[in-house]
């Protein structure tokens, strides 16, 4: 392969409306884009630095710049775990290398993975945390979607929020996402409310590290781990506590580890949700391939933006399409 050239940029995408979860709000998506060019061919990857995991735009950019010499000298995906820890920086680099590899091969990442005919996937659409009244309005506006992810975890009023969304969208499958916002003393009551409205799954109800009780209590609704799981090495400890695990490439450190995560989750009997941070279609594209083999897909990040990247993923109704080569892969 010809000599490589690395570039790292920070891109900002205003959101169509304020996005709120239990930990706070945002009005824009700030992403780091890694581009590796060789012989006139470029591969790109995107990541979202996440403060919850000790990341910032500055630290992620510095981490990628810190391995510039190795990447420009030709280090491949197999070398990345020794160069970068799992997380956002490795994700951007790993996905850029997949993109570059596929383009040099005159192929696609899907074909490199043995996926001959990838297809559009049903994705959840997120209802941001707000008052019950506002969440009812938001859900009513998208009630025709097949799956809604409902953000809860406020200091009070979650029962009313859940009931309001169900009243507005009686036919949708509901994922109730507390983002670590519930507490041991209230979780049983909250889970019963989730069960009473027919929720399909409850995501990360308790803070990571305080979720042992999930293995000792009845779970009237299946429970999905998010903040409690990052890479494949975390999965074994969650057996008996969770029924599903949320696979996010910004946590695993890219598609390469994402594939290992998926295989290990299957071995241990977990259902899998292919999830995302709030970013552009470039960040979602690799996860669309993992979602081909997942029970749940939550890749609605670009739908939350005021404007996506050029050549973005195609969303039709509740489905997200397969990425084209002009975007990634």
C-alpha cells in the first residue's frame, strides 16, 4: 500500500431540537473525524468523545495524533489494541482502516465480512427526556414508527412519562432508557410501570457498578446493559443481571472489537442492541452492518441532526438503509 497521510478534524452538527437524557442536554453533536489517505484513496471513521467515559474532543484528538507515526507507517487494525485503548479514538481509526481496506480491495466492508446482501434495518427513534406532556406530544408526532426509545431517569415523574408515551403511541415497541437514572429503592416500582405499559426492554436502569441487584430481583421486563458494558471482556460478569447488551462502537473501540463483542454476546446468550451516540451517518454506517445480526437497532443519530453529512444514510419510515461507498465502506 502507498504511503499514508493522516488527518484529524472536529466537526459540529447542530441538532434539530434539544436532546436531553438523565445526565444532561445538548444542542449539537460534536464528532472527531479520522481520515487516512493512501494513493489517492481515503478511508474515514467518526467517533463521539463522551464525557461519561472520561473523554473530550481534546483528549480524543490527542490520542489519535499520538499514533500518527505508526498509522502513517502502515500499522493495521490488528495493531490498534496495543496503540490505543478501547474507546472513541480507536473507533474512529479502526473504522477508517476498514473503509480504506475495502476501497483498496475494490470491494466493500460488507463483502469483506461475508455479508453478501446487507439489508435495511428497522431502527428505534428516540423521545428525549422532558415533561410527560411534552413527551406525549413528541411521541404522537412519530407514533407510526415501529420502535421508540423513551428517555427517562428524571428526578421524578418517570411513571407519568412512560404512560404518556404509551398513550400517544399504542402500537410502538418501547425501549425505556433510564441512562443510570433509577435507584435501588425505586427500581421495582418503575419496572412494574414499564411492564404495565408493555415495554419491550428497559435499558440501564441503575448506575454501572451498582447493578448487582438486577441478578437478585424479578425482572418483569427484560433489561439491557449500556453503561455497564464496553467491550467483550465485560460480558461474562453481566450474565444473570441483564438480558440484552448495547453494542456501541464508541465503547468497543471500533468495528473489529465490535465483531468480537457480538460473537461473545451470542456465546453467552445475550440479545444484542446495535446502538450509537448522537453523531452523523459516518458514525452510524459501520454499526448498520453489525445490526444485520442484532435483535434491536438504535441508529437514529442522523435523524436528530438539523443537517447530516453529504451522502448520508437513507431513512425511510422506520428503516435505515445500507451505507453507500461515497459515505463509508
